[in-house]
C-alpha cells in the first residue's frame, strides 16, 4: 500500500513532512488518531478458537450506495473444521452492526451471541475434522467513523475534493476488515475464493475482485454487480468501492504468455480525472509487463488487473484491482508490484511486512531503471534519503504499533534499500531467480522473513544469514570514510567503517570502488569487514580519482579524500582485486596477481548464463558480443563479488 496525505501522529509529524515520507506509509498512518497503538479486535483466546476452522469461500451480498456508509446484506461463509468436536463458530464484526440472523446450510436459524466485536454461533452438532461449515450471516448497520483504523476507517464515504465524485470505499489494512464485513482476521488463513455482489443505484458502478460476471437489473432503479475471483486472498485485501465511474480498459501482453491480460480501470466520471492522470494510468500496461519479466508472470493473469479511484491520499493493493486516491508513476508501480509481493505472497505476520512493502518500494526503482532510466537515479537518491530518517530495524518487533508497522523510513525505504543490497550481493540472475522462486513456492500463501532467508541460502548454495542479521534484523546503516594515495601504478586505500546509529551491528560487505586512471577507468572490489581496512594494489597506471560504491548499491553515508601521507606499503587484504580494463575488448586482467584460480560466472542483464569459468591473472571474453555483462567472481572460500563489465 502506498499513501500520501495528512499525518496527525504528533510524534511523527515534523519528521514526516520535512522528509517527504513514502506515500503508502503516510496514508496508512494519516487518520490514526484514537490510540497510539492498535491490534486485532479479538482476544488471543478468541483468535485461537477461530484458528480451529479454515475459511474456503466467502460470498458478500451487500446493499451499498455512494452517498453513505450504511451496509445491509449477508455473507455466505464456507469453512472446514480443523479439529474434532468443533461446536462453536466465531467471527469478527464491529459492535456497530446488528446481526439479524445466522442461517445454516438448510436455511435453519442457528443460535448465536454477539459481544462487542465477536459473534459466536452455536453449531447444531459438533463437527469432526475436515467437516464443512456453511453459514449465511445477515447483518446491517453503519461502520465506525472514529478513524480507529491505521488508514482512517475500514469503510468510508467522501466526495473527491478535486473531481467532486462522492464515493463509498473500503480500506482494511491491517486490522479493520471487521469494521464492515463479518470475517476472520488471520494472515495465516487465506480465503480460497471470493464472490462479491453489490446492489446499488443504477447511476453507480462497483469495483471489486476478479472478473465482472454480470450486471443484473433490479427493481427500483437498482442493479447488482457480480464479481468473482478464484484466487486465494487475504482478509484485509477484500474490497468494495461504489461510485460514478467511467470504465477504461487496456490489455497487457507479457512475454510469458501468448494471450493478453485485461487491465480494467474505474476512473471518476469527471472527464478531468482521466485527462489529468492519463500518463500514469497508461503506465500500468508497460509496468505490468516488465514486472512479469522480472518476477514471473502476473499471478492473477486469468482474471485482471486494474484501478478504482477513491478520495484518499495514496493507493492500496487490493487484489486484482488497486484502490487509488492519486495517480503518479511511482504509486502505480508500487501497487502493481504488490500483486506479487503482498497479494500472491502475503507476509506471514505483520513483523514481516517489509516483504510486502520493501519489495514493492524497490520495484518503483526497478520499473524506472528499465522503462524510464533517466529518472532512476533520483528515485534511488530519494529512497536512501528517506531510509536514514528513523532509527530501528526493518523487521517489526511491535505489531500493536500501527505507526511502526507502516514506518515510511523503515518498512518502505530502508526495506527497499536492504532489498537493493540483496540484489547487489546475489547479482541480477540469482536475485531474479530468488524473486521468481519465492512467487512460485509460496504462491497463494504466506511467507516469513525466515522463509526468504532459507530460500536465498538454498538457491545460492551460500550462507547469507549475515545479510539478514545486518540489514533486516539489525539497526542503522554504515558510514564509510575512505582515504587513498597513489604513486605510479601503486594504490593504497584506507576505509574506516562505523554504524550511523552506533551499537554492535556491523556491515560486512564487498564494495565496488571505481578507479579513474590515465589509461581508462576500472572497477575494484574490496571486502570491508573490519572497522579499519587497508589495501595496497597494483593498478597498471596512475589513479587520478576514486569513487566509492559508484553504482549506489549500498545505503550508506560515505566520503572519499586523497591523503598524500597514506602509507603505500600496507599488506594486501585477501580477496581484493582489480578487474581492468573496464570497459574493454574482452581480455580482462586481474590484480593483484595470484596463483589461485577465481571461479567466474558470466551473465547478461537478462540473466542468461554464459557459463562458469576459472581464471588466474587473465580471462578472455573477446568472443562475446558488445554489451553489459555481470561477472560473479568467487574465491576458494566461497566469497562472491558481483561486477558489471562493459564489452566494447
């Protein structure tokens, strides 16, 4: 989810506005006024009782108008008992609502009691394990309007201040689905399929999940929109939006399939709503296509993707149809990427929310890198700048604090920066292999940070626990102070490393350093694994300038200065090498000279492998076509260093 707008959390206000917080984080916090903390409305014991059944299907049959938030109707729920002897069925629904009746499969009324936000239904006979529960819950009422949800209210009504359209819409993340429909708020229990039928005035359209199967005429100038989705979905992603819209369609054509994918937008009926946002709306198609190349085919391709407008400041990744309060290039990319990270694979707990928001935020950069390369550098700068504005870990340790769950600095920007570090460590080919495997292995389900850690270690054949300990569970970011001195073909470097936020968390990383030389630029990679690091190298010709992390892979603060007093005879640090010339004609030389072989994996930027080779002082790529290649160099200890090489 990506949001912009008002922030009334006093403790965050000045910081947020001064630093231009992430749209999604901002809106998720904007109306959170009633409490500093928030948690699921059911008690732990009640949640444990709800875990005794597994939800398979919901059919929401509701009456909703664009002029108010009043809801009436029923929800059919089909579930399966996970235990023997289940005699009570619990669900969550806000105290504002009246439950008129609960009907069993045969239409018989069941006894129930509603205490505040939880309703308990007495089943006719205790169920055995795997036996089916099939209920219709009839209810009515007006959802709460006290802005107790992280994003305002679970169900809202408002007129767009810009375009005038009055809209009724839902936003349920993280704990507010129960504010408008009877449900079980459990991240671990995805709904296998969902139908949404909404009866409303004929002047309205209704946006929701999956495919629109029918618009059914009804008496009294009403009609019913029938949406159906057969993909698993989490409770907080269920959505209904009602208003006066113009439908606008596009069709994406990813390389992975011969067919096209429907992109169905519901844009405010005011013509300016499309005119003012046409560029960003039309960016949806190429963004969905490039992300299908990078992460695997759009996971809901048998149904659709699209947007429906609502008057809030940001966007929300509702499955197959994101709700959008504003349009810009970045927010569209963010919500499209969420269909992979957040919808197809949902975080296992709110502590793992960075898996949703960090990958979606990093995708804003990736989309620009591939489609609008001239704007990518600024996106990266903004991401890193924001990541430095708050202390703490990417991993959330207090999930009752909604402001912390959706921290702009940590959950979005630092998580995106940490994702970029993982990209750097793995290289293009392995990074995208991890992303695609993550999407297939955990498809239609949930994943935790530890699930990703195990996957990275498995696919790489290496141990990347250090990365997760430093960048996900650890706090701070590195500060590097580099001094250098050169004489003839000899170069000395000194790199001092500290943590910007203090503490014991260290950042052990191979760092790229670009050397400006009289005979052409080249790239050096050195392992920074001490507080003080010294390197002396033979560079082949005079070095005139040094750039630290020139491709800005690492979230950091750094400085580089020449020091003519720096000792030129310090010992060489292991696995520090220069690859030159770069760019070059394919004959690559390594410095320092070594009697040990390097293992070199060669890929192009699409991830296509050209094999794994060994080399000592030289390596021959002259047979390759001109272009940019990724060299992943490994030593005898299994340490890996990715380098980009330009073949002229």
